[in-house]
């Protein structure tokens, strides 16, 4: 199964560039050939950000997930990215930490 991802960034900001670099590194090193990855610049495509309900950037969306999910930040925390992608087994402590820090936003 291929994971379809969209990363929303605001131009060439440091956080956006770090998010792109971190995501490429994670995906290439740990789950190669299992993903498609699109970068959306909200300055060039504001309508895409509006439709996806993006309020902060960088924001990663897993378009393959059955529930709309967003991960906000520069994606430097590899474990949270894995949890977001569903690649790690969720244990109570890690999942609780991700929810309480607000880094993973699930919309129903």
C-alpha cells in the first residue's frame, strides 16, 4: 500500500525546509518506495490550504488515512512521524504524549 502525503509549507521558511528534509530522510531510510509526497506552498496555493483546514505550517497530512490527520511542526521527532504514519505500534505512553502535546491533530 502506498502512503499519500501532503506537506503544507509557507514559502522557503526554515521550518518548512527542515520539515521537507526530515520527511525525505525518514521516508527514504525507513519506508522507501511506500509513499508519494507532495509539497504545497500555501502562498502559491492558498485554496489548497483552506480546503485542507490548514491553520499552521509546516503541516503534514496523510491523505491515505481513513480519518483526516495532521502533524504540525518540522518533523524532527522521528517517533511522532512514525506514529502519524502508523508505522510504529502505539503504546499507551507514546500515544498519550502525542495527544497531549498537540502535535497530532485528528479530525473526525
